[in-house]
């Protein structure tokens, strides 16, 4: 199982999103996601979050919070434990990302963008300021077949 981070950086009612269009063989190709990535050897979730955010955006986070852990299970890709963060404090200037195009998007418009089906579940929890949560998302290909929130099945 991979360990990864994913962060939704906010500025007012906007969220910095990454449209994944630049990497070869990208399982997230053409999807809109937050920023983050895989842990390096010996990294903590915070270390990974700060490094990946700086690499992908040029921004240095100054205020962030871990909001939950999402377990991705798939019949096609390696499983993943994703530490989910939000951040509303940062310094620096945005850079061009080699994985896709960065864009500030209003939260209201975010639901219309192509993303993984399960992302809508955890984004809703984030925007409702839900307490720390554990969410398991099971996919068959790109189809979400089961979602379990804090031990309770909510889909599938």
C-alpha cells in the first residue's frame, strides 16, 4: 500500500486545483485533484505535504490541518492510504507544475469538473467541516463500488 498526501489549498471561496494533463500513463489523467503525492523514505505526512506542495505549486504552506485518512482500494491499481489536508495559509508565488495545470476554482464550480467519483464524498466532508474521518473507497476500474465512512457503509 502506498502512503500519499492530498491537499486542498483554499483562498476565500476558491480552491487551488491541479488538472492532470501532463504526465504519461497517469491514472489521474484529465481529472482535477488537489496537490500532493507519494511519501519518500522516512517522511512524515507533514513532511510529504510540505515537500509535494512546494514542488507542485511553488507555495510554502504556513497553516494546514490533516482532516482525515482515505483508503483507496482498486482492482486495477495499488492500494493507497491518503492523508487528506486542507490549507489556508501560504507564502510564495505559484510556479508551473510538470504534472498538470494549476487553477484557482470556486468551490461552487468544483463539482462540475471531472474527478474521481469518491472525491465528491470527501470534498463534501471537508466543506462541511466534518470532524476527522476515515473513509474507504473501493473501485472497480474507475467505478466507485463501495464507500465506508467511519465504519459505516454509505455506498455500495
